[in-house]
C-alpha cells in the first residue's frame, strides 16, 4: 500500500491541489489509526491524562445533570475517548450516586479501531454496559449525556482566502500552500457544525446535556489556527503527514449558537473557571489527604497545569449545553 504522502501527492497530480479539509481529514484518520498519540512516550498529553480530577469533575457534572433531569434510563456518550481515561475516572467518581450506574449505559464513539480496543480494555470492570461504535449513528433513543474532550479540534476544517478555497499544492518535493493566494484566512469546520446540529437535535428530543472541552476561541476571528504536534513539539503541518497530530482551534461561538438556536441552555467558560466552580480544589484537598509528599506534589502540579491561566486554564474552553 502506498503511504499517505504518496496518495495525497497523487491526488494533487490529478486535481491540481487538495483543500485543507482533504489534507487534515486524511492526516487525522491515519494518525489516530496508526500512532501512539498520548502520554510522555507519545506526542501530546490531554487533560484526563494529566489529572484524574478532570474526569472526576466531569463525571460529577454529568451525574448532577442526570439527577436534575429526572434520573431516567440514559446514556453517557463519549466522543473520541482516547485511552478511555476520562470515562474511567468519571465512572469511578459517580459510583456512589444512587441509581446512576444502574440506569445508564456507556457508549464510546471512536473512529480508530486501535483506540476503541484500548478503551474497552480500560473500561473493562468499570461499568457492565459499555459499547463502542465508529460514528454517532445510531444514538440510543434516550436522554444522552455527551462528553467530548479534545474531539472537535480533530475534525477537518476548511480554510478560505478571499472567499476561495485555500489550496495545498506540491512544490520542491513537499506540500505547500499556494503562495499566490494572499489575504485574510478564514476557517470553518462544517463537520463540527453538522455534528453539533445532530447532538442538539437529540438533546431537544430526548433530553440530556453536553460538555465539550477544547483549545479554542469564544468569538469568531480570522487567521490560520492549524497546528501539528509531534513528540510534544510543534512542527510544520506538512512535515510528516499522518505521523503528527493535526488540530485547529474550535470556534465555540459557532457551536454555542447552534445549541442556542435549538432553544437549549448554553454556557461557555474557561477550563480554569469550570474546574474551579465544580469543586476541583476540594477534590484536590481530599486526594492529598491520603497521599505521600511525592504524590501530593504530582496531584497539585497536575491540577495547576489544567487550571493556571498561563497553562491550560484560559486557552481551553468548556461548552456546557443542557436540555
Ligand atoms: N478525549 C481523549 C482523546 C482526544 S484525541 C483525551 O482527552 O485524552 C481525539 C480523539 O478523537 C481520538 O480518540 C481520535 O481517535 C478520535 N477521533 C478523531 N476523529 C474522529 C471522528 N471523526 N470520529 C470519531 N472519533 C474521532
């Protein structure tokens, strides 16, 4: 089988160029299917991999939303669950919520076969009803509590320059943007918008809530936000297609507007504010009580990374939608 670089080059040879969306889609799918993305040995570290408090607070948020929504049979649906760490922490934190585990099922929506397998292994024993599916269809016909951490940023964006698709061409033995296209770059993420419509329509019909956390902005702005990360460093997005994690900033204004237009209750806040408001510091104190000094240092540093404004606290936003 030819590698991704050759396949994309062949498309450029045939069609003259490929779009940013074509490039990103191919790179992201290959990347998650073939690489070891997470952790020290991998390319990047996500919030649930940094601190267990992240998944625990999200679990508590979901359980609270479920309690106030009438405690019916429901599903906890995670989109792009990575190694399954967030869901495992969320399930552990909600074990003592009366009736919650009995009445929910867990659905992991994951396009990577390798990560879906890892998620099943992580969650074995965490809950008796865990299922996996590669896309959101079919969604269980019941209230759903959707969770998405660093998921929307992996969906392929479109870039335009002067209302024309930004073109990726092949020159000097490498991919490159067409330098003839100059002017303000604008981004949109049609798959994120379509997915959000779908999830909100489900919330409207069946009830439930949604929590999405990601690197992004709360007001639409122009500019190029594509980035590639490998071995914990930023690299050129064209350097090694399919072997680096490519993401773009999430436009929370657009996602929030979709939910608002469906008549749902919406809030966007910084990750730091979300964790602060939902008791992360109290959870920290409780964890530290039973830890030795070295463990305490690790727990404190982990939460600091998630909450400090100069780290992930301000750059990451949390979108909360309640039916
Ligand atoms: N939520 C995890 C992983 C974030 S990485 C964490 O916080 O650690 C992005 C995840 O989304 C990966 O699991 C990746 O395989 C998955 N993913 C990317 N595009 C997807 C798509 N179109 N459909 C389903 N899953 C997708």
